[in-house]
């Protein structure tokens, strides 16, 4: 059974963001807007960010990101993380936080 039959379809959106933007800061900014849609920050590194949302909320997700910072530019939308990471290799590297 396909996973999407259980959880539904999703979309991943890649954005150009400032190089020094951290994931926790982006999450805090998104939450401060207080939207009704579910917007999850998958990754934020090296001047790129990737967020996840439902297909019907794609335009709203882009609007929220531009509300956070008008300089954020939507680069592409895909149904898979793999496609975005192939196009933007800087999103392939996942930096795990130190668990000391």
C-alpha cells in the first residue's frame, strides 16, 4: 500500500533565503504569523529552505513565506524531496545537531 493513500499527497517547495538563516528562526517566524494551514520546515541551509504543505495550500504557503520575508523567492514545487535535492544539491546535506 502506498504511503500517500494513508497520509494524502504533499508538496515540497524550495526557497532562496539568506545564507545565515537558521531553521529554528524560520520556524519561529512562520509560527508568529499564525496561519490556519500546516506548514512544516523540512530543511534550511546554505541559503536554501524547503517547506512541506498540502497541494491545495501551496499558494498560501508561498504567501506565508513572503510575509515572513519579502526577499524569499520560491524556486520550485515538487511532490518529492528527491527532485528538489537533485536540482539544488546544497539541500542534499543534512546537518544533524550535536547531542552532547
